């Protein structure tokens, strides 16, 4: 069965990045046929904003100017 190219939304791309097994299986099948994902600039912005927030949280947790007795 041939799949038409689709535009991925933020939720679907996020599940792929998190390697959700159900979504990943379908994503691999899609990639085998189309060779790449397509997503909007809005989805790109949302994913990058989320990654930046994660990195900022890690940075705040691991700052050297605040000694952490657990590290």
C-alpha cells in the first residue's frame, strides 16, 4: 500500500524523537518509502524551543557556582 507524502505535526515528530515504539514503526515504514520527513517551520520552532528549555533546565541544575552535595 502506497502512502502519500504528509506534513508531520509537532506531536508526531516529538514522539518520533522520543522513540515511541508504536510511532517509530510507522515512521520507519514511511521513511523507507519517502526517504525524509516533512514538517512546517512552526513545528521546527516548537521542537527547538522545547530542546532549548531542556538544555536550560540541565544548565540550571549543573551550574558550577552553586555547589550541589549530590554531584
